[in-house]
């Protein structure tokens, strides 16, 4: 599939193998050097100008940012980013070809937070009239592999045994035959579980099971969680899945933060992001601030900025804001979005055409 516009073209190819979606994206910018020379790099220009592209039929956005990198007006710094709409383990292979420059980078599978820009590459371009001449294009190649499971390294090689392992571990949670520790909910409901699994999944619980800790002596861990919530946390620890995350994602995110389960926290942020409304946006943003949920914070600020600020300012949540810093953060985010709305490549192309 190819999407065409005057300043650039985008080509996308997608295929799926062994529970991994692979997106091959080519972003081509013809006469990139010519476009660069039309960009305003006047003295004092430090705010990046940018173009953001939504890649059709994929969960990705791409962004190219440019700003003056010195006071001689002869160099522009160029930064390339990508963003995904849902938190996922991602592997990136990136290549840049400017006609006179070849660069590449590769990043192994890592869980990427939803709606957070990820830097692919930085470079500096010369605008010296006596330097590079000609109509050199900029060709950006992205190979983004998105795993449908929490453990892509295992899944990509042996998907069937991995699935079987997850099922076996889930069954182990329901079978206390070889359990060696008890986790108790706030109501006193007991879950017979296994130290080795809990310690391998949570550094907090691993610390509890050290030789001189009470939990290691009594083999009982008292928790502040209700039984349903504790059961969901344990299900995630054993299987990497959270089948009931949508039931109470705010409470589950608190437990995920307590036990330092980053992937579970990301799943909770996604669930809360899908629940956003005009009425709950402020409360959700405050929750994101409280739990340092950066992805949820970004999602909520984008939700507010996209034509909903006036409506949200009339809600009860807005009226109850006690933090001046929170109001300032919302205001700064909206104003920054307005000031940087220009599509720099489209503007440069238009300037070249006149």
C-alpha cells in the first residue's frame, strides 16, 4: 500500500508470523536538501518544527523534527521518532539514506509505552550553499516487529511450547500441592503460591523472602488487597496475562506499582485510556500523576487538547482541582500543541513551489 502527498510518500507492508506482527514502513521525502534550505532557521530558533504522519492501517505515527543547531544558520538538527498507540513489546530496525549518508540502528524487543515518542535517530544536516548540492531525497526505513505476547523472544522461536508453558503455570496457581508460601488478602482469603515464581516476577516479593525477613520465617505474606484484586495480580505473575484488567484498572495499577510489575501497569494504563470521557479526564490525569503513569498522562493530555478543553473546564473534576501545577501543565501542553501545529515539510514544499 502507498500513501502519496506532495512533500513525501509512505509505503507500508505488513505480515504476521508466530504471533509477531511485522510492519515494514518506507517514508520517502524527495529533494530533502531543498526542503531544508527553505526552513526558517533564523537566530534564536530553538523550538523544533515538525511533521507528524499517521501511518494508515497500522498502530504507528512517525515524526520528523528539525531545529537550528548552531548560531551560524548553516546546520539543522534532524530527529526521527515513532509512536505506537498501545503498549507492546517492539523490536526496531531503522535505516536512513540521504543520498550521501547511510545510517542504521537496531533495538531488540522492549516493552514500549503507548503514545510516547521513541527516538530512532539524530543527525545534523549542513545548509552551506557551497556544500551539498542536488536534489537528494531522504529515505527512512522502519521495520517494526510487534509481539502479541509478553515474551517475544520465546514466542518467536517456539510458540506452541510457550503457550503450553503459560497454561501449565496458570494451572499451578490453582494447585497448592507444591506451594511453600501463603499470600493473604485483606479479608483473610489465602492463596497458596510458590516463592520461586513470585520472587522471579517481583523484586519487592523477592526482598520479602530474604532469610531475615518475617515473611521468609512465617511463609505468610499479608497484603492490603481485596481477594479479587490479589487473585488478578497473582494470575499476571504466573501467566503474564490480566484477563480482568478492565474491571478495576485503577486499583490494579496501584497493586502493579507496589510490586513493580511494569507490564501489568502498562495494561492498566491502556484500560484507563480507553475509558476517558470529558467528565473523568481530570480525575484520570490526577491518577496518572499520582502513580507516575507517564503513558496514561500523555494519553489524557492529548484527549484534553483535542477540542475538549472548554468542556472539561466546566466539569466537577476541574472545579475540584487543588494543584496549580496541574492546571499549568494542562495549559502549557495545549498552548505548545497550538504553537507547533504547522506541518514543516508541507510548509517547506509550499514555499519551494511559489
